[in-house]
C-alpha cells in the first residue's frame, strides 16, 4: 500500500485551542469559532493546513505574533483562498505572503451537522417518562475531532484546550474539566470549562443532555461522578465504587496522583465501542457501565469492572503519556488490557482474574495472530483510515499477553518501578515502544529491548514441538500458522521455557536439547506467548497427573493441543483423546476452552451427522458438573462455580440433554418477565426456547426485546431472536436489523449471531450482500463495520462459498477493509482445509465413543 499519511504536525505545532461551539440539538447542527495558537515549523511556505472533515469553514484570520510590536493589526496576514480537500480531510489556507517559522494565531469560523453515525458529535436516543429524547455526545478517537472543529488531529499534536459550549438552558453540560463559569442569556447557556492539561485532540470530549449522577470522593479528594440517563442513574453504584478503588490503586501503583480535579464516567445509550478514555470524562456503552443488582449477569458485572479499570489506567498510560503515532497504539491498549487484570484482581481476589486472562486475552490473541494476514504489534500505518483496522486482538490482547510475559521476566517489583520511571520521565509527552523498553531496562538492568524486540516487531508467534526420548528433551521452534503458507519461515523468538528444574531458562534458536525425567510440561502458568505441542507419548504421560496441574496449565495443554491439531501439526485424535480426559474438570476457565473447541468443531465441520454424534459425548463429559452444580445457586458458592453453571447448562441444552431441555423450556413457558429468571441463565433459556420454538415464541421474545430498557438484556434477546431454525423466522430477524427495532450500536451483534446460526447463515450472507451499502452508510466509521468480512469468513467451510466471498469483496477494497477481507478469506480457507482433512476422523471418534 502506498504511503499516503501526511503528518501535519511536521508543519504546524499547536499549543492552545480556544474553542467555542454553539450546539443546536433540535436542528441537528452546530457552529463554532476556534483560535489556534501554535508554531509554524519547517520550510517557509504560503500555506497552513489543518484537518477538517465535513465542516464548512466560513472565515479565517491569521496573525503572525511579533512580541516586540503591540499593534496587532500590523501583524495580520491576508488569506486569499480557503480550499477544502475532502479526500485528505484537510482545509488549506493560502496566504498572500510567505509564512516563516514562528508563532501564529489563527481564527476560524465554521459550522457542521450532527449526524447519526457514532463518531464526531452525534445524538444518543432514549425514552424517559414516555417522551422520546436524545443527548449529544462526542467520540473523537481515532481521528474524528476534525469532524467538529479544524485542528491538527494527530496524537503527537498535544495542546491545551480551552472549551466553551453554548447550549439551550436546563440541561447538563459536561467536558473534560470542571466548569469555570456558566451564565444564561435569552434561554441560552454559555459554559466555560477550565483549560485542559496538554493533551491529544482525540481525548477532548463533551456531553449535553438530560442526565443525572451519583458521586463519591477518593482518599485524596478527587471528585468522582457516574452519569446516566434519568432511569439508569440508579444502576451506576457498582461503577462508582469500582472507580474510586481503581483510582486509588493506580495512584499508588504508578506513584503519580490522578492528574485532574475530577473524574466523570457517563453511560451513553448509543456508543459504537465499549468505552473511551477521554481525560476526565470517560464515555461508556451502557452495557459496559450499568449494573442492576437484580438483573445484571455475573459475567457482565465482571466485565464492567474490567472496562472501568481499563479506561482508568488510560488516564495515566495513554493520556498522561501518549503514543507518538498510531503505530504504537498497542502502548495504550495492550498495557491497559493487561493492567486491568492487575487492578481487578486486587479489588476482587476471589475472581481469580489471572486464570481468566489466559482464556480471554491470550487465547484471543493467538487466534488472530495465527493467520498469515496478521500484523506486528508495532504496525506501520500507511493511510488514516487504516487506523481503524488495528483496534484489534493484536493491539489489545497480544499487547497484553507480551506485557504479561515481560512482567514475569522482570519480576513484579522491577516492572512496577520501571513503569513509574517511564511515566514520570515522559509525563505530558509522546513516546514510542523503545521509550518504554528503555525505561524498564534502566531500572531492571536486564536486556529488555533485546528480549522484547522480536515479540513486538514480528508478526505471529512460535509453536514449540516437545519430543522426549531416552536421551532427553528436544525443543524446536517455528512460526505457528493456522494454515501453513507455501514458504519457509525462519523467524525465531527468545522463548522463556518456564519448565521444571533442570530445564534452561530460555532459547532463541530453532532447536535446543536438555535432559529431564518424566512427562514435563513447559510454559508453566501459560505466561509465555507461544503454543506447545507434545508427542503422543508425552500427552499420555500427562493424563494421570492432569488434576494436579494448575487450571492455567490444564487449559493451556488442551488449547495448545487442539490448535496444533486444527493446523495439522499433530493428529486430531491426540486432541480428542485428551478432551475425553477432562470429565472431572471443575474450573470455569478450563471449561471455556472445552466449550470453545466443541463449538469450533460443530461450526467448521458443518456436518449434520457429526452435530448429532457429538451430543451424547457432551452430555457424558459434563454430567458430573451438571449434577454438582444444578440449576440453583448454592450458599457460599465460589465465583467460578457461578460462572461455570451457565456454561455447563448451556452445553447440555445445546446437546439436548432431556432433563435440561425440559427444565429450560418449562422456565421459559412460565416466565412472565425476564426478572422471573436468574440473570446468569436467561440467555441459555431464551436461546433454548428459540431453537425449539415457533412463530409464537419469536413474537414473545421480540416483545420482550422491544420492552427492555437494558442494553445487556437487548443483546441477550438478539442472540435468541437470531437463533431459530426456521428460515422464515431467520429472515424475519434479519429484516429487523435495518428497522428502528435494532439500535445502530447493536447491528454488528445481530449480524454476527445470524451468521453463526447453522440453519440461517446462508440467508444471513445474502442479507449482508444485499444491505452492504446501508451498513457502510450507517456504520462505515464504526470499528464493528470492519469486522464483517471476518464474521462471514469464519462461519463457512465449503469451497463454493469461498468463491462467493471473493466475488463480493473483490471490489470492496479500502485501506480500512483490506486486512479484514484477507483475514476472513484466510479463516474460510482454513475451515475448508480442516474439514477436508479431519471430518472423517472426528465423526468416527464421536460415533465410536457413543
């Protein structure tokens, strides 16, 4: 791809924005004036260029600051032409005289429209006391500040923002900083906020509308408020309590007080992502912040704690110290995705977050990074729209996983001290990956740059083959591919062996040998970012001591074995036989791996006979846990058992275990409202009813969906409504997507659910093709839109569909979509290959075991 990013920061360095915006909510428009004070740098020219997208710039006045001359008029430089370049998101100001390096003040008048796509400035719709309302909110990451005011919209262009908002009176107005003063004239309220710290444009934020709040203070006196629409304020207590504790934890861990006077969190009715770390005004999707003690499921409550911790970590790691360019997005997201576990594990030790980390972060990263069309953690950005394509499992999950590995390599004390040194050294500045490595190396005195360079600069990860014989152990490393390309890859990583006594600490060559006795697992605790496959004899040697391994090692052993088999490194029979040894398993995270692999077998094999043959095996494998857990929560039950119950009942409902099926359908039939059912089991009961239901069932679920005011609950109903077997009901669900029934933030979920439904996925694909232009118009700037090719590719495993996929996407290429299209095609090709290679063996295994 040709390099097309022009760094405007290389020509003009803003220092301060005095921004005044007049919002007209009823007219869905806004106007504004901005004074930009900054330094022109580089070569003399007759042009200044700023980012501006879909704005009408009506006036521009430029002053050259001459500190020796108090006559301001003599410093004015005439602008004779204002050009808008839409393809570059730029406004270019052409002057009559040469502009030399120095300080300038630029005044711009502009106006724009408030549009429904959830970026820039947009409306969030809700109902209160039977009245339809909306509030206004912003989303500027990654490069959407330019949709609201002309600016240098790049992370390195840090400046102070002095914001004033003019709005209709009688509604709440929020921004990054506290209100300096507010006055009302002729029904209009002018609110001037305190200047922000020096920060990047993507962190500026404001909200206007009918909202309420709860508040608390940290031990140091920071004011914390949790905002929501009037009906939802009551559900912000958990987020408020968690925020106070997390802020106090991070202040202690980083050794730096929270940098602002206040910290606001707001749950928005419409939000494209999960949350956004705007400094001092953190915005959330409602599902990621609201907790109803009577109706929120345990996984969602846990997820809220994780998202709150993630965004608060950004207040230091991302906001105080910011990546220089989007190549180092992982510095923000990978680190926050790791330290959220550290914080939540401190707050809720009974949740055993580091076991869940291996499933939720590491395994997700492995999935995407096993493709040839992955990308390194440090990824060059060649086009502004390409930024969207790296908000993915590599930047977040793999970034977190290599940080986890580095934490183990350095030790907790040195790692923390290194981070404190990094943050204090670079506060209010921009950095890249090498700055972090250098800070950690300075403190730890270990070769961090040498150890980490391969993990962040190379795509993919290694798989280590473990072969044991009479002379000892032989380890070989190579890059792991889900589907091996026709090329030789000689990449090597510095791999921490993390093995038993007598094993070396690490190796960075293709091959190493050493001597230990017995079946010995390496990568203990799964903290190393690599997979391992063992020879069949060694796998059998693990079976007698399986229960003595830690949960992380049990899930890692099974996950690695299955992924190696799926990719053809080891026979599928080895993985299936190992799976059969887990019938005494009682850990929720290990069962997540079991359920995931059973689901992938069903999906990728795409074979009706196999789908039936696997059901008795599932019932037998999970029977002990089903009997132990039952349907009702028990006194003093562990957190993991509460999480596991829904997994076990869900597996048995899907396998049509007769008593489970009967109980689920009976509970659905008796239910008058969702509150009649345990929150953790609602999704299973609704989905079971859908799989076994008819049009009357669909109508009941649809009414419940439409009546619900809960973001979490609506998505639970969406999973059920897209889960019917009858094609006519599948079509009916798909046709709801473009209606007012489905909120735009939920569209991608409905599509993903529909494509994963074995019975209606072909209809879902046809719908996707037919409605692509609508999706691009409504969701084209949302991250979810760029996942559509992957949703489609992972749902099929027949060669005929591959041609349909390629034909449709061949003219949909763009910087933002290219990578996802290639990844979807690669996953689809692997599905086809795996099915052709192993379907017969997998079907034989389950038929034999029945």
